[in-house]
């Protein structure tokens, strides 16, 4: 059995409206995985929603995260599950932050970003 490894330096990055960078590292009809990072600290707000269930896992850094009207702090090692269609986003970063976003089912609207740099 063979498999393909996508190395960190090979991932294409897209700049999001709040300045965060997104790299799609896996994308099919069942699941999408995005590697996210923000170099900035301070307030941001890119509240959005989508029909996909989403799980966010913070690998490094910290910030405030909002789901609906509830705002809580997330730090490295924390994980949060976001229901389908719930408005959500980071509203503040305290430092350089990196996180993973898992979507189910997969996000066909992000498939075009699943390319190498």
C-alpha cells in the first residue's frame, strides 16, 4: 500500500479576511482538515456559519473563541466542537496561534484550495 505525505512547507496558504492563514491538508466528501495560523494578536471578528459540523483543536497559542453568544478562552491542547450552522469565530488572539479545523462532511467549497504551494 502506498500513501502520499504532504509536508508543511508544501501546503498552499490562503489569507482569510481576519488575517489568519488557512492551508487545506485533506479534503474529500467525508472530511476536510485545515491547518490554521494567526501571527497577530488583538481583536478579530469573522463570525460565520456553515452546514458542516466543525471541530477546532488548538496546537499552539491562545485566544477567545465565540459560538453564538458564548465566548470562552481556548489555549494549546483545548478542543471545541461546533454544531452545524452555529455562528462562530475567534474574536481575539493573545499571541501567535495555530489550530486544526476538522469539518464533516467534507467542504466541497474548499476543495480548490487543496493544492501544493
